[in-house]
C-alpha cells in the first residue's frame, strides 16, 4: 500500500497557500456579491503569514498544518479564520505522531477536521457554506477506500466531489452568515468559503498524490 511520508510533506501547505494567494481577487469578488467581500483578502493574509513561517524549514506535514491552523485562528479576521484554523489544527493532531500516512489515516484526518468545524459552527450541508464542499469530498474519499480503490484514486475522487460540491452552491440559498439575509437573492452565486475549500482540498490531495511511495 502506498503512503505519504509525513516528514517530507510540509511543502504541501506552501502549495495550498500559493493557491489561495493566487485566487485572492477571485475569492473576494465572489464574496462581494453576497457577503463582505473580504474572504480572499483575509485568507490570503493568513495563508501568506503561515507560508512565511514555513518557507525554508524542513517541516513535516503535521508541523506545517499546525502552523497554518494557529495563524488562521489567531491572526486574521472574519468568520473563516476560526473555522479553517480548527480544521487544520485537527488535521495536524491526527497525523502528529504518524510517520507514514496511509489512506485510513488520511480519512481520520479529514474526519477530524470536519468534526472540528461542525462543533464550533451551526452550518450543515445545503446551507451554502464550505461544508457543501468538504462533506461530499470526505464521503467520496471514504467510499472509494471502502470499495478497495487505491489511495491515489480516492484522492482523485475527493477532488472531483469537492469541486462538484462547490459548484452546487450556485443553486443554494444562503442560510448562515451575512449572506443569509439576502434570502433567494443569494441564488446564482458560488459560495466563497466553498470555493476556497475546494482550492485547499485540491492542493492537499494533489500534493499527497505526488508524494505517494
């Protein structure tokens, strides 16, 4: 069975940061249609600060995720900082003492992050939030593994489900946060959190897939 070596994978978080920073304007543009318009700005700030602290160091994936989670929880504004901060710190805790990350450990990591978000927020799938990306992504990965598919195939299906979940938010009415006040006027627009979550999951999955041994 192929695995990901934890100690050699910290740079995956740098790739995640680059994706968020590169899409800063797009994320804020989406957010501006039904929200505060600062999602891309805040996310890029947090990921950029974390990248500065990770770059040039030989960190494990767990260490890099812990750095990112701490920065997001303590140093950026908005509602997304705590949510993503908890997700990444939960990811880190699940793999902190694991040398070789296999598909089952990866699944436990995903579930821990999802549970962390659910415990501090009131959103559920269908509310037009990042959960509309994260939940189907986790479910797709689990289903693939339960069917005996490879770690690599599971990661590919995770990304496909994440992007489909992101796209589904166009047809949802926002029920959480500022956008919920718009009611049906929130239809027809992607959710910014769901969009950033898809970017994050894609980079995490591709980085993992490229390092499987």
